[in-house]
C-alpha cells in the first residue's frame, strides 16, 4: 500500500500532488500543436448539431457538481447558451424541461453514481443528447452516454476528490472553448490566449504546492475552530463551495460557503470575534465588491484569510493573511485557487487525527439513490 502511495502518507496527498500530471494528461492531444485549436473528436456532434443546442443542463453530485458550476460559467461566458447546473438527486424530481435540443452534461469521477446515472437515463428518455465527463473508461455512465470526455486523472482512491475535480475543470475549459470555436463565438486570438494560459497551469499548480508549509500553519489554526466560512463571488463562489465541502468531509469541522454578497442577508449574524473566514478574491471585475464584503466580516471580528492572484496585493491591506495563486486567465482561476483549499482540509484533518482517506459515513462511490 505504501508503494501505491508513492511515498506519501495518504492517498489524498498523493492525489493532490498528482494534479500537474493530471492537468497535462487531460489536456494532452486535445490542444493542437500550434496551440490555437481544441480537438475533441470524442464529441461526435456535427457543427449543425452543436448549432442546434438551445440549452445545456449540467448534472452531477458533490464535488463533481461544483465542477459543473464552473462549467456553467465557462460555457455561458464562451458560448452564450443558457446553462443550468443541478445536483442529480434534485434534477430528476423537479420535472426539468428537457428537449431534443437540450445538451445534458453529466459529470462523475466514478461513472457509477446512482443519482447521476438515473438522471442520464431520464435525459435520454426525453430525447436529449448526453455528454459524460468521467474518469472511468467503461463505467456505466461512460457506456450509456452519447459522447464521453475522459478526464485522465488516473485512479482516485481517497474518498475526498481532488485531482478528479480539477481534471473536470480542465475538461470544461476544453469543452467550452471547443463549442465556442465551432460556433465561432470567440475570436481565434482569444482561444489561443486561453489555451496558452491553460498550458501554464501544471507548472503553476507546482508553485502552489511548493507553499504547502504555510497552508499547513493556517490549517492548524483552523483546526481549533468549530465553525468557519468560505466566501467568494462568481467563480470564486464555486471554489468556496468546493473548499467548504472538502473541509467538512475530512476534518468534520462545520463550514459554510457563501456568495459574498449574500452575507448581509442573514449570515452576517453568525460572524463573531475570531471566526475564521476564507475569502476568495481572484476575479478582477468582482474584486472591489468582494473587498467590501470582507470589510463587513472584518468589522465584526472575523479572522480573514484571503486568496488572490499574484500582482494584486490590495487584499493584504484588508485581511489578516493572504495567499497568492499565480497569474492566470480569470476563467481558469478555479483550477489554481482550489489547490490551497485541498491542502487546508488535508492538514486540518491530519491535525485532528482523523482518517483522511476514509472519512466516517462516506463511500468513494455512491451507488444507491
Ligand atoms: C468528493 O470529495 C465527494 N467524495 C463526493 O462529493 C463525490 O464527488 C460525489 O459522490 C460524486 O461522485 P462521482 O464523481 O464519482 O459521481
């Protein structure tokens, strides 16, 4: 077993460190040699079929759903098609409006999650085309979907999903660009720029991982608390949700992720002296707004840890501690900003002496509804 962990103490930590390779492998031959085009032969739709799509539904559970939230933003921004993202267990029972012009995207690491599989079947019954993003070739979801984008993250053993999640983000970036390029919704120069930024990501993940010691220190502080908040806007809110789930799952510390602008609609009442707040502020256009929400929690005594993009040091003036991720394209930021949050939950779980790889009450793959 130690050998499988490649010298790491836990599968989760190994899988966190596998991410640069997982990004490279998932991008792989899907970016053409000139770096100007996305190649996705596994998406078997013709240009006409793609042009015929009226709406997109993204369906998944847990962490895969959080990847779906990023996917929604990416597709809406790049392709300008309406996208809804739902957790699979809700989707099936809310009588969703599915037509043959709906593209349904199911996201699942294992490809065996019962609710996601049932939603896929429901979508197909209604005549929709189903595209799966999965990590397991030959899984039930891969077999039943019309098109399959495989995330080449390699086997994920730890219950807490890390490299599968970030590989799903890469798959969504590629898919969004592919649809946009096919429908000529974006300039060729823009595609090239995003692809160049994507190719920098593996190296940038390594730069984040190199700062694990400073994240460990924060994790050890956080492990002393029973409650905390993650806040962010836009794509940072999706990352906040994922950071909060990861922390709950393996450290058993209660946390909530909040859209930063929603705080004053109730949640601010819970902010008291010393409560840790992890504030994500990687999105340039939302930066000032997030800063004003951070000031709201600071004024009520919160201990704020801010995550921002390098080169923007403004945050250090308002928060207690900052962590910088390398500069990247705005849309791609979640693929970097989640890394410190993965390490944060890992080290918090470790500090509390929990079973990191096998948290209580949870299974790696949920095959019952
Ligand atoms: C992630 O850390 C969780 N263990 C869980 O939310 C998981 O993402 C969810 O059960 C979906 O699994 P799947 O991707 O295999 O469908």
